[in-house]
C-alpha cells in the first residue's frame, strides 16, 4: 500500500510516476492542410499525412532518460574538413612546376609553407574525431546507467494536487519537485553531469 502525499496528506490524486509519464504521451496522425498551387495551366492541390507525439509538461519533467547526444554534425564536419585538407594538399605539388630561386632549401621551405593549411585542417579534423569518440563513450556510459536510474524512477509517486513527487517508503517525509526528482534519478544512473 502506498503512503498518502506528504504535502497535502491525500491519496486521491496520487499516481505512479511511470503511469504519469506514459499518460502524458499522445500519439496523433491525421490529414495535413490542403495547399493550392499553380500546376501547368491549372491549379494543383497537395496535402499530406501529419503524425507525431504530443508530450505534456509533467511527462517531460518526469522523463527518466538522459537527453540524446547527437554526433552527426561532428561527422559531417570531419568529412568536409578532410575534403578541404585534400584540396590544400594539391598546393605543394604546384611548387614543383615552377621552382623558386634559391635552390633546394628554398623549395623545401616553399613546400612546407604551402602544406601548412592542409596540416592545420587535418589537425582540426583530428580534434573533431576525438570529440566524437568522447561523445560515443559518454553515450555508452549513459546507457549503462539507465537500468539503475529506471529502478529508482519506478519507485516514485506523483501528486497531481501538489505537483510534487515522493517515495512511498521511508523517504516519504518530504515532497520533491519534479526537477529534484529527475536529478536524483540522473544521479542514480550516473548521468547527472
């Protein structure tokens, strides 16, 4: 049996946190607006399917999972930098066509100066690869912590009257804000940083 809310002392508006979270997600699908536009000699009409998920503020506040880490932008930047570095690599080869006056030492210096932009671009690409690897390690660490976080999250009870969360065991003496509850869940999962 659960304990009444420590804030209001009532039990009638208390709900298990997973039920509040699941109940706060509404899936919808429907027909989008019809738009008229020119099509040849006449007018064409276009409409489409619309679908998505609507999430309430309470469900969003009680979300136990860490925010997703994106890495696609880093990979795209690495590809662009690698291509740019390859283009800069062509610059030193242009020095072979018309050698500068001063002999072999001058030519080696010219090649080094012309290769410098390429080296800088490849170093920047290397830094982005390192950042992407760090992000992957962070994502793996978060995934390992989700079961422990979810175990604590499933012990919570939400009072709709007070807008707070509490635990039905010995920790029931005080009401937590959803933000503080989420922080405790993240700490249990090890992804509170």
